[in-house]
C-alpha cells in the first residue's frame, strides 16, 4: 500500500502523515470526497458555467475543510482543482500525477499536487492553485494564448519560436525564464507530452517580477491517446514530428533562445541524470502495469533520439 500523495509505503489507512501534512499540518486524516465518479461528472456539468476554470478535461474547484477533514466542491474561492478520471483517456489522473512528480525531480517548479480518493476508491488528480495568495488575493496570471491574442480555438496555431518571443517581450529577466522554458520543452518531449499548446504556458507576476508560472498539465499524452499524430503541439522550425537533438538543443536552445553553451550542457546533463529516478518513480506509481510499460518504452525511445 502506498500513499497516493507521496507514494510512500503505508501500513494502514489511505494516506501517509507526510502526505496529509503537505496539505495542512492540522490534517491527520482525509475523508474520501463523498461523491461517486458519476456524481462528480454531474457536478462538473451543473457548475461548468459558474467556474473560472475551463478546458476540455472536466475540472472542478475545491477547498479543503480542515474541520471536516474533507475536500468540498465550490463555485468560487477554490484553492484546489480536481480532475476526475476521463471516460475517453485511460488513467489520466495517475498519468498526470506521476508526470508532475517526474518534472519536480528535474528541477521544474510545480505546485502541490496528488491523487485523492472519492467514493468507491476512485483516484482523482488534485492540484493547488498557484494564482492565489492568502485568503482572497489573486496573482496576475496570463497564459501565452492571451499574451499572443490567440483563443481556445487557435491555441495550436503558433510555434515554439513564438513562445520564446513572448518570454523576450514580457519577462523581467528573459534569459532566466528561457532556461526554465527550455527545460520544460525538453522534459515534455522526453515524456511524450504532445499537448503543450499556448494555454499550457503562463506568466505570473510575483514580488514585482514577471516570470514563468509553476508548471501544470504535464502528462504523457502519447500513451493516453491511441495512435497520436504528432510529437509536439507547437512546431519547432516548422516540424511537429521526427524531432531530434539538433532541433531541441542546437536550434531551439542555442540559436533561437540564445542560452549559453555551458548552461545548455548543464541542462542536458541534468535531464540525462534523471532517468534512473524517473524509472524508479514509474515503478511505484499508480499506473497499471501495462501503462507503466508503455511509459518506459516511450522514454527509452526519446532518450536514444536525444542522448544517443
């Protein structure tokens, strides 16, 4: 038995104390969300027009009620986002939680996240909103679709070169943010995340500094989607398939982003060194054995293409 928040082994219960305390030091138990999967989906349909969270994947806003030891679905002032299992794409909560943990290993900033149970022992993905400060304050947050005057319908009509130019135009320290961006792009390619469109990159203003927001929506879409058509959502040098080391390292990193050679080498080594830890994490994740095997195989293929 493992805690779905930390993956730590547990002898009893559903969560480890470390996992519960990562939510709140006052929390010693966490009750299941008192809704079946069908009821969660119905909640989404009934609240979809009221909430600020949007997107193709069903999402609900939540707050943590410490006194009741339970998450509650809310319309406003939610501090967490809930993503239930998707009927069309298998094991998305387990996939996204694992992928976000893998991102953390390689130094990508991520918010609190974890798997939480709802009625019937159904695992849902939960993530803390990073655009909230204190009880009611909101931090300025704009995704790259907004910053480039794109819409939900045109979020794929761009390029990685355009993403880089947004960093140059808006960030307080562009070169630092381009290094963060490069790390996320390389990571996303290595784990098979083919859906990093304009709305999956955002800038946040914190302490008077405009910078990339913590990462979100990182998952291996290649193993979730049957017969994926493209390897990346936004083209690099006009390419969406057969991406190789030259495209990512030499062209995008060195030439287009202007990242110094020494720093590029550090990023290259950082990502290569993560494979052993990634494989270990996949092995104890909540994915099924079949999905774990697909994840392993894809990562090995991408590793050969980039690292040789």
